[in-house]
């Protein structure tokens, strides 16, 4: 089975490539974006069997390259993921996240492939008092969330065979993430101030990639899925756990602050917790607890 991964150099895309390549039943075709042109992978010395660079905002190029590669499944991870950047560069955000996803969906239709679209907790407004289920009504409060929700609508309107997998608070070794930011701050300061009025489920790219591997092996059932590591915490609790697990509990103090104390262009949801309801209902294995995932990640980072 041929699997095309769009955004193969991204934090999730890179681990997806690695995990799916380990599955003998799959042939992986990575699609890189216009910025990296696959450079990250080449620098890491990962051999590519086939390597294609596409700009998903270019419909003709996207369709031509995807159709040519004849994938059975496409995993679309590419996005403009800078949440504050999206607020300041609205046109770019709509072009990549909304129009780009429309182009990928049209290409999937033309090539007869099943499309897995990676979406986000930011499609919800975060005012809910319980974890969000797949059929809760989205109401994004940021441009990033709006553009990703547009992408979801294109996928559902254009295709018959699709999955939308909403994820949250992603961390992985191949990208900028909260853990790296905290480790950097710990090197500079003994007091860290971290927001405690936003909660979510930190999610490890490796666990997510294993989940997606399982989903494809099971035959890809159309629908919306929430998929995250289990359990939840605030950013403050997440930071405290990083400090503790790196053996710095006595040396570094983490202080809680309110998100209003940070002036950032984009609003973030207070409640970002996604119940993995559809995933669980199908009997698919849940991802491990976020604390265990964090331990694994920190071990991996040390290597
Ligand atoms: N990070 C999070 O916390 C988080 C949370 C919830 C959901 N998500 C979603 O999860 C997915 C993966 O996120 P991530 O953090 O792994 O992303 P990332 O590291 O920022 O990578 C995104 C990738 O998108 C590619 N891309 C950007 N513009 C493109 C274009 N015009 N044409 C083709 N490719 C383009 C980039 O490719 P090049 O660099 O090769 O140009 C980049 O490698 C995204 O869809 C995101 O919305 C992320």
C-alpha cells in the first residue's frame, strides 16, 4: 500500500515517515514543502526512495504530483502552524491552511486516495466544561483555528473517503515545541512563569504516528477522530513535570500566571482537552498517558 505524507519534514510528518517506513506493508512517499525542500531529512542522512517537493497552494502542481505518485492513502500534515503568525498574516494562513487543503482534497479525489487530514483542538472555543467530543460544534477563536476548520469543511465536501484527525499540544524531536522552550528557559533562569488557565493533552508525535499506522492497517474508516495522549494538564503543570523529570525540582521554580499576562496576537482556548471518543468507540488502542510519553521523549532527546 502506498502512503503519501504531505509535510514530511514537519514535526509530525518526519516521525510519521519513520514509523510508517517501519511497516513492511507500506511504501512511503514523502512530499516536502517549498521552504525546506527536504533539506532536514537530507541533513539527517535519511535516504529517500522517492522525494517530491510541492507547494500545496499551487493547485496544478499539487494535483499533478499527487496523481503521478498514485497513493492509496494521503496523510496531509502540512500547514502554517504559527498560531500568532496566522493572526498577523491572515492571507498566508488562508492560502496554506484552507486553499492548500482544498487543493490536497481535490488531488485526493482525482487520484482516488483516502485522505487523512490532521486538524486541531483550536477549532473549538475552549469555553466547554468537559473534554470535547468529535460531534461538538466547532467555534474557532483564532485565524489559525478558522483556517484549519475551513480545511476540514473542504475535506468533507469534496471527498467521500476521508478522516479528520484532531490532535493537540504536539511535541516531537523534529520541531519547535513546548518542552524544548522550557528546557531552553531552564538553562537561562531559575524562575519560570507559565500559564495555568489553559488545559490540554500533550501529544507525542511518535505515539500519534503509531496510532495513524494502526488506523491505516485497520482499513481507514471515514469520520472525525480526536487522537491525543491520555490525561490532561495545564501548561504550568506540564512545565513542572518537565522540571521534575529532568531532576531540577529543587533548583528551578515554576510560577503560575494568567494568560492575560501574556500579550499574544492570537487567543487560545482555555479548555483544549479532546476526548478520544470515536477512536475508543471503534475499539482502537488509546495512546499512552502524556506523562509516560514525556518520559519517553526526554530519553529520546538525550540520545
Ligand atoms: N504543533 C501543534 O501543537 C499542533 C497542534 C494541533 C494540530 N496540529 C496540526 O498538526 C499538523 C502537523 O503539525 P506540525 O507541528 O508537525 O507542523 P510543522 O512542524 O510546522 O510542519 C508543517 C509542515 O508544513 C509544510 N508546509 C507549509 N507550507 C507548505 C506549503 N505551502 N506546501 C507544502 N508544504 C507546506 C512545511 O514544509 P517545509 O518545511 O518542508 O516547507 C512543514 O514541514 C498540522 O496540520 C497542524 O495544523 C499541530
